[in-house]
C-alpha cells in the first residue's frame, strides 16, 4: 500500500508540472500571438491605401520668392565710389 501511494504522488507531481507548463505556455503565447492580429479600427477618413481616394492638390511655392538682388549690375569705378563716400572738406573763412 505504501508503494502505491508513492506512485500516486509521483504521478500527481508530473501532472502538476505539466499543468504549470501549459499555463506558462498559454501566458506567453497569448500576448505574443495577439500582436499578429490585424487592426480592426474604423478610419475616420478615406483609406490611404485606396488608389481612388481624393487628395488635396499639390502646389509649389518658392521659399525665396520675394528676394531681389541688391548688387549692382555692373561694377562702378572704385575711385568714383570712394570719392562719393568721403567727407567733404570744410571751407575756410
């Protein structure tokens, strides 16, 4: 009788380990496989993957459009430019 009770406890220990392994496997497999499920959310607007979806027109606007060059078109003679910016001599009385 003692030998039978020992055999039952060994079998129950194996069953207990097997059931813990099963629960552990399910605990990790559930969240892992849930990442493979497709999203089932409804889109608020048109589907972006739909080639017939209407989109806003694309326009081009230059970032430097109001710019105008302030450089002179042809270089002026340096002597004339220099004399134009020098102070005028004071007249003596």
